[in-house]
């Protein structure tokens, strides 16, 4: 049962009230819409489990939402959000408006991962998993590593190629971190004898957006890193060191609860993973995503529990800035929620059908937060004694 949990002000004392939002989420046409992703974009569906069945594939090869991010707002208009669809392209979210952009040459034979921002334009990486992807039509060195999507031109522009980093043909950049000035990359290489791992710190000598594979090789410096140095860059950080806004948002979670949460800034660089150890004897540790924007902070855990505080675009602050919590519609067994973004007053959350390392059906839910929250009687009357 979806619940909206509101810390209500009552003569300067805080109390909690749970409000049943089942009826709100039942009003499908006014509160939320389900979509599934395909090799041609996305389609509306009544429920995730009713999307067309697909052959389960390793997550690196499947059509799924690999990453969702929020752009930074400029105070003049709603900030857009972007969903990176593996093997297909990008979906742009402008409040409740959706637009699909594909590039078969770039996406069809590569795994797309991790959207970040460079000057508020989305950038992502591509690689080819040699274990699951045996397509050898194109040499690895000729493939782009980093690609920018230009929202104005609605086109994809490669920035850095494997060849620019002087990597052998069998190399794969399986992960990267962008901190705004440097790239830290993890490289996997298959040899007849064994699998080799190496790590590089890459510094662009020009703004990243000014690079292209034809000229980037002379505009980059790279330095080898040890596995330990790279691990430090990507290591989890104790939750006690998380931004104050995130700690305030999740302050009602019990100390005994263990969780990991990936936190990113709207329009920002790679996320940072924070860990709350909780009760180490507990059997489960939950996983969540968080975004900090100028006027709001939000977190969503894989079971669909949402935490939000602040004000959405051109709206008043909810509950005078106190955190609220509600649950998204329950997913079937074997499904889970993933990345999310808010554009204007519309929330987008990825979902997918998972089985160990494989993914089946996948898509996203679109939620009208204006109706769900700002038209909610309990929220409007929270100042009454």
C-alpha cells in the first residue's frame, strides 16, 4: 500500500502522520504513466509486467535505462533530465514532455554507461564487453570512449576515443569517474594467458567539450595509477560525511538500517557512494539513489520508497522544508526501481526486471508530482494547529 508519511507541525512539535496514497496512484490518468523501452524508443503500458516479453540478456547487452540525470536549473525555465537507454539512445524529459534521440552507429554494438554533465550537457561512455559481445566488425581503438549529447543540435559528438588514450585493441574501459577536471578510468584487457587490469588518470588540456577524436590525443595527459589509488577514488564514503542536505533528508531512517546510496548533484559530475553501516548483523543492506538540486533534495530506494524535501520548480516549499516520504506503486516480484530524475514537477524513475546479472523488461514510470503532492489536502493544511 503506498503511504505518504508527513512530519506535520503541531504547536511547534513534530508528529508523523501516514496518509494512504493508494487512491492517488490508482488514478492512473492523473498521477502516473508506465513506459517500457524498446530498440526504437519507448511505449506506454498499463503495468510493467504487461510489457512485451523479451529474452533476458546480461545487463551490458540488454535494452535498459543505464542512467538518468537531472540538469542544473537556471531559474528561468524547468531544467531538463536525460535517460540513457543502453544500445539505443537518449530520452529527454522536459517536465511532462518526452523526446527520443537515437544513433544506431554509436549505440547498437556497445554498452552505454553513466551520464555525467560537462557545462550542463550530458556526457556518457561506451565500451564493449568482450565476454558477452563478440562483435569484432570494428576495432576497439576506433571506437569512442566518451560521447557528448548536444541538446540544442540533438546530435551525439564523440569526444575521446580508445586510440586517443593509446590503449591496445583488446582493451575495454569498464568504468570511469569524472570530477570536473580529471577522468579516472579502469581498463580491462584480455590476453591469451590472463585478464589484465590497469588504471589511468586522464587530464584534458582543453575543456572536455572542445575535444574530438581527431585532435584529442595531443590534448590529453595520462598517468598510470595503482589499483589502490583507483580504489580510493571510487571507494564508498561514510554517511556521516555526506552533504548536510542528504543527511537531513534521511534523518528519520533508523540507525540500525544499513544502506548504500549514490548521490549526485543536478548538472554535476560522477556520483559519490555513501554507506550507512547500520546493524552489521542484519541480513540485508538496501540500495538507493539521491539527487541534490538547487531547491530540492530527493532519494529513492530500490523498493520504491521516496524521500523528498524542498520545493519543485516554481512551487512553494513542501512542509516548510521538512522531509516527506511516500512509496511508488509496488513492482512485481523480480522487478526493481533504479535511477531517477525530476524535471519541473514530473518525476521519472527507471524500473527493470532483473535476475542476477541479467535484465528482461525495462522502462520508467512518469509521475505527476503536482497532483500527487501539491494538490494533496494534508500537505496544504499542515500549518493548522
